[in-house]
């Protein structure tokens, strides 16, 4: 019996050793994959973090932390449960779009083109500024899994003009695309990003000389246009171990003619009033108001809150974005724009609701209020 017991224990030990080796190999391979696979990006080093600590008030204990305030309205959770359109998360019909054609903007006018989700071209002060471009089939680090785009991309990258600045709001895959950014590098002069995302772009292979990182309320001037990194309530991370290693930002663009605000992904809070108090009335606001859910209410606004943000900013005209391409929550696909425009009309807030690929002048916004989504199943 003793001999049999020893033989059994030896066999068990060999089996356990093999399992341990296999698990160890899997862990090592996974670690190497995360470190070497370029679309995952890269994490800040110790020197970077020391720099962030000096420049950012919300960088604490090696991570960025969300701003907290009492100005959030949880009553909107009940509104969320009432899915106003009753439609699916993706449309059965094809979403209408306009094939993008470049129009040159005068120095004293602002032209806006929405490409779906949060991808927007802002032509301002004679400059072409592209925000959060993603033209991929999927919002994912890999091509075979992840949220799949349900609308046509209304632009061919070759048809885009020379891009003076690409602005990124945070590092999530539906905002920072390895494939799209690399394809745009040759025609882009400068990439301006929140703290830490510069490390991702360098890992992608984008020239370090083209990249400028910024903390909240830092400002850069390009040919007379002020570009200011603003606050928000969100989070960051591209893989398991990098949660909140990088900053998230809104953006304020100002020249002698106009002021533009892009909220990036954000929950509702006092920061909109702070932007108004610091920079004055906003002429045109681009506001997060989609992919919301009561489970993550603090980091994505419900559409009604987007309208409140517009009021806080004293925005002359506003639009909701972060919809029309990828499904990241379970609300109806047209719920964001339907609820946003309805609330705007109730609150006498001026708005636009453009088609994908449609270029409009913000001073002619009333021509872009057609409720195109109404007839789509």
C-alpha cells in the first residue's frame, strides 16, 4: 500500500508540475503579448509619473482619479429605463450619410463634419482639427472580435485634407485607434493628447516630435488658435493592468471669432460650469450623450444631462455625439439624438443633428435640424 501511495503521489506531482508549467507558459506569453502588441499601447514610466504629479491635481498614488462633486442627477436613471424609441441597438435600415467632400473654411468661420461616434473634423481659424478619429470595422485591438461598426464610414482617408492637429480625448479603443492613427500620420502635423497617451502613440510608431501631451487647463497656441485641455469625469485603460494610467480630457478651442467645446466622454458634473466661468460663453458644444447606462452613470451622460451641460456652458448651439457607429450599451441606437433634441426643444436650446459625413457652418445651424432618424427602423 505504501509503495502504491508513493507511486500515486509521484504521478500526481508530475501532473501538477505539467499543469503549473503550462499555466506559467500561458502567463508569460500573455504578458509578452500585452507588452509587445502595438495596438495595446504603452504605460508611463517612473519619470513620466513624476511629471504627471507636478502637472496634474488629479494624479495621485501613481494613477489619475476622477473628480467628485455633488452635481449629478440620479433621477435620470428612471428616464434611461424608458427606452423612448423602442428600436434595436443597431438599425435594421442603413443609416443615411453623405460622402465627405472637402470644403475650405474661411479663417473667421467654423465648419464641422461628423463621421459617426466621436470622430469629428473641426475647421477653424484656417486649421483642420480632427478629434478622436476611428474609421475601423471594429472598435477593438484585434480585427476579429469587439464592437462592429454598423454604419458606413462616410470618408476615405485619402479624401481628407491635410490635418493640422489630431486631438484625442482618452485612450479607449473607440477613441484611439492604432490602425486609423497610423494611416493618418503622414498627413498630420501634430497630435495633441492628454497626459500618458503620448506613450501609446510612440508605441504605435508615430514620431515623437509630432506629439504634445497636456494636463487640464494647459494651453497651446497654434497660429493664433488656442487649444486648451479641459476637465471631465471618465476613466482610461487599454488592457488589464493600465487602469487610469493616462488622463482623459475635454477640449476648448478659442480664437478671436469663436469658441468650441468638445466634452469627450464624461459624466455630468460641475466642470461644465467651471469651463464657462474660466473661458466664457461657448459658441458650439459637442457633447457626450450616448453609450450610457445606469451602471456607469458617473462616466457617461444621459442625453438630458447633455442638454444641462449645454446650459451650463451657455452654448449658443450644441450637438450630441458618441452614437451612430458602435454599440457599447443596450439603449436604442437612435435614443441619444431623439432624447437630446426633444430636451433641447423643451429647454429652448439650439441644436444641430447632422447626417454622417455632412459638413455644416455653425452659423447656419438651423439648416441641420432635420430629424433624419425618425423614418429608419
